[in-house]
């Protein structure tokens, strides 16, 4: 994922992340390195070409459609929904995304 962020920074592209997925990043970092270090990590991440996309009704309904018909976590459904809504790729190594390959473009890491 670091390579994706580096590439985005070099080409002036913005990496999108749905708010529920940002929450996942936040809690995973806090669990792994501690809550006290999250502030530093957060500052570094927010300095990258990253846009945290708020969840509105339309995005929530797309995610709900994926959740109702696929075996995926709700957070993964939000990532897929964002990719569908914005017509962009999802960068992932998570095999759950095989379930949405016909609906969104998946770039496998």
C-alpha cells in the first residue's frame, strides 16, 4: 500500500478512503503501536494525497446492496461502494473483494 501512496504523491493523484475504512486504519494502528502513537501516524497519513470520503445516503445504500448480496465485511462493502460510486479502482489484497470484481475494478496487491 505504501507503493500506491508513493505513486499517488508523485503523480498528483488523490487516494480515496471511505470514512469507515479510515476508522479501520485508526483502530488497527492504535492496537498495533498504541493510542499515543496514533497522533503521529495520523499526521503523517493526512500529509499524503489522501481524501477521507464521508458516508452519505447514496454511498451507504450502495454498500448495503453489496452487504445484502455478498459475503463481505461491512467496511469492505464501503470500500467497494466508494469505488463503484467514483468509478475508480480498489487496491487490496483481501480475497473478499473477489465477490465484487464484476462490479468494481480491483487492483490486487
